[in-house]
């Protein structure tokens, strides 16, 4: 390429003042105008820090020592301030709710212009133009509360595009979106890239979802160093992903199970580019060889929901005639798009809200007269964000809180807290302050603080949101161990991997009704259900079609069964 | 949905169409007018006017019920306390004493005290409809731009509008945290002792503060990245330019204010209207 790079890192090292070691080591990277780059890496790899260096939050908001050089458009960034840099690099932040500063879509899009003292009339024109690019022109007067996650993100995108920036930086754009919306987001980014001149940089750990569309190069970051700078085909056919705790695309895993050696000639970077002629035979015969596990025997009902209906305002029904029977020891996922009634259902189970009609039975007994506190004796509820649950400084005190509130005597508290911490792998930290823990560890503390109350049913709201593959596996494996102890677990989730790999049953809600209650493999291959629950089909489904397997559902189920048998062998 | 204390309601009425700046100026004029005057006739007139405006702006009682209840409780408490501490205040002000009946000790009911306290009660309560009109018909971000245009620093003005923007979020979060903590055994109902309830409330507020701090970091980053604070001034997407109706509204409220002052200066010769002499 004979053009000059638009971004050039040269021996760039950065260390936060608050840390002993540099977060970025000796980065050398060139990005050329009009490229579309994906930066992947596990949590703590330094990928967000790299993004902060590009948009000027480092050193403007987060201070530290910088050595080496970073040039954007030929200008040394240490000589630019965040305001000048923001005219070149537009950043769409992870939490599209948190970055919504305006009270309406139009105002939010206009925010950068307001700060630049653009006259009101001109501002209105430009807002209209840019909102059209992201399909938000019909929503200009809407408030953030009326928007879906995807619409908020598109508003944020318009808000940075209005400045005519040359580089668009997306910091974990998929983190808070459901699968279908995430897919659309990637398509929107791709369309903007094809139609415009912008250079696109996407920071994300969900590799497969970004590879739904073309990218020029993938840069793998770990421990603050660049480990690879490859095109997608080369990357997925290498060992780099697995070695660095990044989840490889599911169809790649399936190919490997089938004994296929994945090479870059097969164009395996995207499911749609994969060449399957040479491998169909192998995949099909692997599929036929998978042994079906025995169907587990039926167990007693632990939670039965009968003809349940609910409404907040007596007008709009949030839940309609729900019937679910959960067996003791099950691991169940409740899925559905935002507003489908998932959280409301959890609230009804915990007693935060009371049903308008219908009954909830715990082991056959009607829970109607049970208070929140009484239900808490056997139903534990873990919120999505651990910071919303933690109210003590020390881990011990936090876990002991529920018992102390129940006036259990200190000796018993001590032994129960120790046991809960041991199950959660937190024993070494028993006297630590919670502030010293990572996000995943905090999550464990909140789970421990519920487990200590000895619940029989555990309800978890999005337990893996925002977690990278390693933390995801840690949390989920840990929950599986708890499940093996006999505790029934109910997940409220959008995470399709979680459904496929860890649950045996998925209940799909749509507009307050149960539209399917089946195996995850059935759910994730049923186009209609996928659509109404904002899910998307798994790439295993596409793979099955591409290699000519007619029963896609059984193929997905076969993959799950095979994976479980591999795991059981590993455990032995 | 939960009823929020302040919720801007979007209906198209002449009052909504006025610019935020106009409404702020008119609000200040009328408030000063009733604050300045102790003439019950003037106050009743302003009050009648503000109830008329309340009707025009189509604000429903259900929207403001909560606020009205709080205000009535506050004013009633205030009236009782005023009477307990200075039962002869009216006599001192008006210089006459017409006792209606004696209660006990130094407490008796006089016409002067009755007039004084009624005037004061109406004075405060006439500010309420004005405040309600202002808050409920002004888009919060226009409110910020209005503050900015009467000279308040735009960063401070924006802080106000962001608070309004995030208030419902934080309220919702409080409810969620509180429920999750109750599920751990926290007793927040009337069954717990007041002291325990206070202690328990802390267990909810601490996580709320931390998650709010996270939110603040996010939003301030987002604002920095989009150039907030770059210049000494900024423009506002939502600032409406002043139209005929705006000048008219400002004129009317200025006239009301001037009239109140005139009544005090030329007719009453004091801030008080004294029917007893």
C-alpha cells in the first residue's frame, strides 16, 4: 500500500500511574485510511486502553506514562488535545445508555455541534442528514426510554458521525445487545464502511459475531502486546485464538471435532466464505457417529407456574397465561427480547411482584402467602451487575450479611460463610476488601452471598454479560458445579452460547407468552422463534446446511452431545 | 409505571410553545410579585391567574397529586408552627387586636392573626401552580438552555438538566437494589424498628452510590469525547427563538409584577393590606 497510514503506533508503551506494570508494551501498528480493523483480546489484554489512546481519553482523563509515538493523520497525539482528536476519531462507547447525554435523539446527535457553537438552524439540518444515514430520522423527538438498545447505539453512532470524523472507533459495540440486534449493528457498521470513506476500528472479544461481515485485518492483543495481525482466514486456522482465551467460531470447533484440519485455503474466516466441498463427507460421517446420550429420568417438580398472568397497570398484560414446570436439579434458560417479560417473571417468582392471576407452586405448595423474605429461604436471586448488590467493604461481611440479618449466631455464620467461600473458590480472599477484586470475582462474591442462605433454586440475571471467554467459562463451570450439588438454576439470558453449552432446556418468552419450551438446539434452529426472541441462528445451523445435512436441529444437538461427552471424558 | 415527581409532559399548548427562557422569566416575575406582597387581594388575583394558566397547559391533577400532597403537608406544618411560636404576630403587624375567642394561656384566635396566616398560606401556595407549570411544560434541556441564557454557566445548567435526565434511572435502580436486598433478608417494611430501617436503608444506598459513580464516569467520558467544555459558550439545539407570544407573556408577567408593587406603594403604603384601620 502506498498511502500513508492514518494511524501509526511506533514502540508505543503506556503505563497507568496507578499500576506497577505497563498496560501496553511496545506497540507497533499501522492502520491505513479506509481499512476495517478488528482488535480482539481477552479482558485485561489492553485493548480498551489502546482505544483510549486513540481517542484521547488517555492521557486526558486517565493519566499515565507514555513512551514511543502515536500519530493520527500524521500528527503526534501527545501534541493534540482530546477536543482536536475527537474531530478525527469518533468513538462509540460500550454502554450506549450511559453515553446518551441528550433528552431526545435529535439533541443527543447534536451534542458535539452544540459544543462547537454551531447555530441552531444549521444544527437542525445536519442532524436531519446524519440521522438518515443510521435510519433514526423517524425517531428524532424520542427520548432514550422509548428506544431499544440498537437504536440507542445508532443514535450514538450518528452523534459521532456528525463531526465528519475520519476514523470510527467502536469500543465493544456488542456488549449490551441481544444477538439479533448485535447482528444488525455489525451490518450497519459494514454498510457505513462500504458507502463512506471512514476507517473503522472495532474493539470486541466476540470474534464470531464481528466476522458476520468482512473485516480486513484482525489484531490479537494479549498482556499488552500485539500477538497477531492477520486476515480472518489465517487467524481462525491458527492456534492463536485458543492460546489467548478468545472463543473461536463455533463452526470451527465443530470442524475440529469432525477431524477436519482447518487451513486458510478453505476460507474459514467467515461462515459464508467457508468452502465445504472437500469436507462435507468428513463432517457428515462425524455427525452420524455421535452417540445419543440416555434421556435423563424425570424428577420431581420444584417450581411450577400455573396459568400465571400479570400486569403492572391493569391495562397492558406483561405476562399472559404462563405455564412452566421446572424439575429439581434442572438448568434452564429463560430467553426473549427486552420487554418480553423475562425479568417480570423472575420478580414474580421472588415475590417482588404479585400475580394478577394464577399460582406459583414450590414443591407442590402454593407460595401466595410467602413474603419476599420467606421465599428467599429457598429462592436466591443474583442481579446482573454485582456492584448493585455489594454493600460491605469486606468479603466476609458481605457474604455474612444475609445470615446476620436473620440473627444466626456468629459461630454458625462463620462456618457457613467459610463453606460458601470455599465452594466459590474465594477462600484465599476471605479477609480481603471487595474493592481489590476483579469483576468476575465480585460476581462470585454475590453468588456466595446468596449460596450461604442455602437456596434450592438460584435465579441469575445475565450472569455472563460483559465477560470474556475465560471469565465466562469460569463462571459457568462454577455454576455447573453448584448445579451438580443439586441446586436448580434458572438463567435469564440473551447469551446463545450459554444456552447451548450449559442448559438442557430453553423457555422462550415473546410478548408475555411462552412461545417455546424445548431443547436449546430446537430453539436455535427454529427461524420463527429466533425472530420473535431476537436471537439468531447458530453458525452450526449454517454449517449443517452447507454440508448437506438435512436435520439441522439434530446436528446442533449432536454437537452439544459430543461436546458434553468430551467434557465428561476430561473430567474422568 | 411509577409516578415520577417531575415528569415533563409533552402536549402541544400555547404554554408549551413558549420558549424556556420566557417561562423562566415569567416564573420569576410572578413569584417575586406574590413574595413581595402581603395583600391578600393581590395574591388571590395572581393565584386565580396561575390556576387559569394551569388549565390552559392541560396539566392533569393525577400528574401533580404527589407534589400537591407534599406541599400541603409542608404548608400545614408551617402554619401550625408559626401559630405556636408567635400567636400575636398578626396583632403586631396590623396594630389592632380583634379577638374572636380565647384558647388557653397566651393563645387566642384574633382576626389579625387569621388574616396574616391565611395571606401567608395563600402566598406560598400560589407559587406552587407557577412552579408546576414551569417544570411540567418546559423540556428539561430547554430548561438548561434557559438557565444558560439568563447568565448561569452552561456547565452548571447542563448539570441540572443531566440530573433531571438520570433521576428516573436512579429511582428505578433504587427499587431494584432494594428488592434484591430484601430477598437477602433485609426488612424494609413497617415491621422493622425505625432505627433498623434507617440502618437497612444504608445497605441499599451504598451500592446505589457506587453504581451511580460508575455511571458518572461513563457519561463524563462520553461528554469529553464529544467536545463538552471546549469553548466558553455553546449553542443549544433546543433553544427556541423568542416569538410574539413570548414577548407578550413576558410583558404580562412584568405588568403583574409592577402592578403588585404599585398596589403596595400607592394604595397600601406598605407591603401589608390592612383592613383593620
